[in-house]
C-alpha cells in the first residue's frame, strides 16, 4: 500500500541521518533527568516530516521532538525519529526509527527500522506482521515459566522505578526464563511479535513509542493494553504487550504491584 511505502521511504531517510551521527559524533542534551536528545533526533524527524508532507501536505504529524500534530486528526503520522537515544548515545547499535500511520484513530500500517544493522519490521492492518520478508508470529508460551519477559523503565527514578522493580521481583518468583531491558520500546514490541519475548511491559510510553509496535504485536497474534486492560489512548500510558496467552497472568502481577 502507498502509505506503507511512504513510511519505508521516510524511515530510510531518517535512518540515514541517525547512522551518520552514530558513526561520527553528536552532542547529547538533556530534556529532563535521564531524558536525552540530540541533533540526530531533531534532524531525523525533520527529514521524515518533509517526506510525509511532500506526499500528503494536509496530513498531521505527531512526533517526539518538534511536530505536534493533532492526535485526533483523520490522517495522522506518528513518528519516533530515534527510539533508544540512550543506546545511541553510548554507541550501542540497538535503536530504531519508528513510523505509524493512523486513519480516524486506528493504526493502519507501520515501519520500525534499525539503520545500523539494516533491519526492517513492517506491518499492515489485516495483512500480518513481517520481518525481512518473513511473516512472524508471537510465541506459543502458555505459562510464565516458559517465557522471557521484556521490560522498560520510565525516566522517573523514584516510585515508578521501584514499582517496576517490584513487578520484576514477582516475575522472577514465577520462574520465568529471564528479564531483558533492551532500551528501545519499538524494538521490544517487535521482540514480542517475533516470539523472542512472551511479554513486554513499561509503566509509561508515549504514542510515538508504541504507534507502530502495537499494531506489529497485534498483527502477529498478540495483545496490547494498558495495565488496566484498556485500549491504548493517544496519550502517554502504561503498556502491556503479550503473546495473548500470558496477558491475564501478567495483568494480575502488574495490577497487584500498581494498586
């Protein structure tokens, strides 16, 4: 579909910017405690927005850095120009450009691209989730004791961090295979969708963090909700993405911790 092709073209352009800075040097700045931004983030979002506007000048763009389009717009592109900025800043090649296209509030298609390893994840509603030309499915884990769990930490270093650590403690007592904190939410969603993680959770993620990843998990056969088992709003919220089988088990552990 034409929107997916545009998302891929824009993600490639943004990825070229990010890769250029990754292989050279860039000054990191702090938006808030633990929340970094750089010229790579800004420039990547600019070239992505330019590509979208060239094709659809009347569409809205909601980006992490400079484009603050109306989230209720009929046609909305949601952009994370550099997801995993801390990994980027520390020369860890695990980060991504994420672009999702929404029509009338519903995710239609999306792309998640790691420009350093040239890895592509694509999704179209009703047509499945794909990685490098191969359709993917979530893991078949039915019990937590069979699963690897992904987790993310919000920038807060106080109550939210302690609550997240509490959930991890409860999970370890369920004899899960392990916990991984990879530092790039969009790629965490793909790891649920491709079956590496049985579940992924984080206390607070913004729409640009989950715009493409949520649809990727759902089209791979999984389930994504808030910690209260609600549909995701177009504002920062808690996130639980699972293979479906583990969703209720994860909700019980998380809700007990976050009451």
